[in-house]
């Protein structure tokens, strides 16, 4: 090994890199646990929810029948469907005429 290289390695081995200690950090603020932030669905306020009936105003394709993949069964599709929402209120869907 070259004497200059050896001297450089020994000089680097004797030197220590400066160590800066980390600054102390304050503890983060506590986040308190909270529950029951939502409202009870059984206590529905007046005026909330879906305004029934929902009427479709336009449609580009309107199927009047549904046929099974083998062609044996044919179902007529209704123009109106009645369902219940999460609050138990009846909702009526009225589809556009073909």
C-alpha cells in the first residue's frame, strides 16, 4: 500500500466526526377519545331523508323485458319500484316512459 494512502487512512481513523445531540422535543398534546359523535337514526328530524317519489325525467335506453341467458324465462320490468330507506320511510322510484 502506498505510504500516502496509508497515512490518509490512519488520519481518517483517528478523527471522529462531530456528533450533535438531538434537541429535546416536548411531548405531543393528548387526543382524547370521543364516542357517539353521530346522531341516532331512530330520532330522525323532520324534513330529512329522501323526498319520495323519485321520478326519472329521461332515459336513453328503456328495457321493458328481461330475458334469461338461455331464453327460457322472460320477465316484465316494472315502471315503478317501491323501497324503504334506512329510516323506514317508503321511497317510490318512477322510471321514465320508453
